[in-house]
C-alpha cells in the first residue's frame, strides 16, 4: 500500500487495496448520487468581500486582469470603502472617498454581471479600525446625524445610477464591539429605522442582515433578541446573512439555527447569504474552497469569501485568490484553480451529494454528456484521514461492464499567499462496479489539498 500511495501521490484510491486497508481506518463515507440531478450550477460560492482595487472617480477598475476574475466564476462582491487612509468615513468628515471606492467596486462588479452588497458601516467609518470614542447612529436618542448620513448615501446611489443588483447591508457584525460598540438596543433601533427608510426610498433594493460574526442558534442571546425584535416590528430582511469564519458551525448547522427562529415566528422562507466565509489562515486553501463549495451548493446558499487583508491589500487580491508580484503582475493561488475548475469545467447539471456523517469530508459533483466531475476534500482544520467516496446510480452515466476508470487531479496550495499552479494529473485507476455503484477511498496526505475525480 505504501508503494501504491507513492505512485498515486497524495490521493490514494483503492479497489483490491481495501483488503489491505483495515476498515476501521475509514472515518466515513461521502456519496455522489449520479442519477439525482439537483439543478444547473450557479456557482453559489464564487463571491468575495472587497478584493477589487478602486478608482477615486468611482469608475470600474480593470487593474486585475479579467481572465482571473471571470476564471473563478466571480458573481458577488461586498464592500464599502473600508480602511482607506485618507478617507475615514462619515463620522470623520471623510465620507466622499469611501463612497467613491464603494461605487468603483460596485461598477466593477456590475461589469462582471455580479451582485453587490453595500456596507453601510464602512461608509459611516466603523470599519473595525475606528478606535474608541466615535459616534454611533442614534447616540443619546438623537438621529439627526444618522438621518443626514442616510439622506446622503441614498441620494448618491440614485444620482450615480447604482441601484441595479444592489443589496444594502444595514450593519456589519453588529454582535461584536469591534463593529458596534454600543448597546444592542441602539442597534435594533438602527435596524428598524434603516429598514423603513430603504423600503420607502429605495424600493426594490435588497435588504441584507444581520451579518453577524456569530451564527444563529437558539442559545445565542443576541440572535434571540434580534429575531424577537424583527417579529415585533415586522422588519424582515430580504436575505438573512451571517458569517462562517473558523466557526464551529457549518452551513447546515447554522442554517438549522436560523430555522429554529423562522419556525418559531412563522417567518417566510428567504434566501440566505453567508457573506463572509473561510478564515484567511487555515480555511483559505484548496481544501477550504472545496469544503465550502460542497456545503453552500448543497444548501443553495450564496457565499462570499472573507477577507482579512488590511490597508491596500484589502481592496485588491480578490480576497487572497491572487498574489501580486513586485512588478504588479497578478498570479493565481492554488485555491484559485479550484474555483476555476468549479466554474469553468463543472458544467451541465449538479447531482445530489452527502458529506461524511462527521461533516468533515465534503464533495460537489456535476454531470454532463455521460461525464462526471467531482471535487472532494477534508475540512482543512481537521487532521487528514481516510474517507470512502461512494458513487451511486452509475447507469445514469451510461456505464456498462463491471469496472469504471477514474482520473484523479490534485490541487495544491498551502495558503492564501503562495502562487499556485494548475492541478496535477495523478493518472487513472480502475474500480469494480457493484450494484450500479462504486466505492473508493480518498486519503489526502495534507489537509490543505483538494482532489477532482473525473469519470
Ligand atoms: C420602527 O420604525 C417605524 C418607522 O420609522 C416607526 O414608526 C416605529 O415606531 C419603529 N418601531 C420601534 C419599535 O421603534
Ligand atoms: C475545526 O474547526 C471547528 C470550528 O472551529 C472546530 O469545532 C473543530 O473542532 C475543528 N476541528 C479540528 C480537528 O481542529
């Protein structure tokens, strides 16, 4: 077996080898239900926050080559001019530069056909770097300043024709003091006030929220208060949003957490957007991309990669999917190649999948013209180990005979800062077909690597 692993490199796959590999080594099984189509690919995971350079005059930026943007299937951005050295936001009397940055990002996004979420907290100047003692909306019950801020932002959005494809995120991470350093009560009043003004003055604009750092759960007191207030004031957003950054919860668990409240109050079923996913250190690598792609696709939930870069790098590098060379050239990371494979080669129809029972081994799969493509990885913070991958309903591919040939590709890339390369072709391996299905095992040698299997 060790010889086999050496031949195949990092993804070992077995048929007869299972005789050598004790069953207790297998931690679980993910499945791909080849005969169960689940809709056309919409690339739910192909968004990121900030990530585009901006132009001071608000025009679209072409600084990052379009093949890198289109190549990862880009379709969603979220920004608001954060962390600009000479534009600290409304409360510092420096709103203009932030608005122009956001407008430039909006226009860049729209050129690529994506949606854009506007971050009001950045325009206000509460981008996490604001320091102590800034004003917050509604301080001392006085809303004059905030109303005039909303007047200005809404007026500028209209004047610049920046409403198509726009979401407004009422406030980022209002559940942590880094972004909201006053009471929850004051936040709730801000939510209500802003919700009504958007509905009245910008009808058709999507309201996103509450974009919390912590995920919804019946035992999260912040969410308990928030959902009761939304019910009481009837201020339901158009999209529920929260963040999954190194979170203990995953897409399924946190969605179940939301649905606890949705059921409790009888709220309508609404789209969800995980508008920051993946921790920069540890979850932004090929395995992290596949882990989130598998989960977001299964839930039909949009996701935007998180971005913890600071200063100039925040508004650049597509949330660490590209690396900038000293001469200004942009090169893709290893993770970029996963998004590219996902967006550009996994066409046709999605097929249903399940993760392993421990939710650590993830898969995403598509089929087209009798060909099947699968992405698979382990959750990148988990120790690596062996999992089985079972493909059922193989006759839907027109498979005949008692074996199939699987080609394996490996995506490498240790982190978000290292230039990557196209996946390595690991060659093909035959597997016996039994009862219209096949099972082989996958054991990544490093937990940052991801694999594609092609049949
Ligand atoms: C919510 O906002 C509306 C519109 O401004 C207002 O009429 C209502 O009193 C507010 N509700 C609460 C609980 O503050
Ligand atoms: C992976 O991260 C999640 C969330 O922080 C945590 O619950 C889990 O224990 C981690 N697993 C390992 C093996 O570190």
